């Protein structure tokens, strides 16, 4: 059986202006489904998909409220995306989310 290890790479799943939201499917220190928020190339935060809790880092104030609303409105889909990555499948690309 062939496993394409590229699936474990960080995948951009959404963009909003200068911010990028990614998912990597690796059960690291976070130990739960999470996304990463980037500002350009700089990693800002890891955020729990289930609770919206910032697990590491910080989300800029100007983006936090809009981002959390987006996250909670798509929570079920994001959890499905996380599961897809655990099954070595690519997550959805939500594109430019305009938040």
C-alpha cells in the first residue's frame, strides 16, 4: 500500500486578505483538531476547531472576532476536513473567505 506523505504537509484551506488559514493533520502538541493562522509567512496561532480556543500564539484583534465566527459557522466541515487528513485525503479549499 502506498501512502502519499505529502498529505501531512501544511495545506492552505482559506485566505482572507493578508491572513492564511492552514491545516496540517498532524497530531502534535495540540492533541486535537486545529487550524493555524498565518499573517503572510508568519505563523501567528494554533486554534482548536472544536472550541475556538487559541492553543498557541495569538490572533490579531482586528481579525479574531471575524475568524472565530467563520470557524464556528464551518466547524462541522472543518472537523470532517481534519478526519479526511487523518485518512490521507486532502481537505477542502475554502478559497478567499472575505472576512
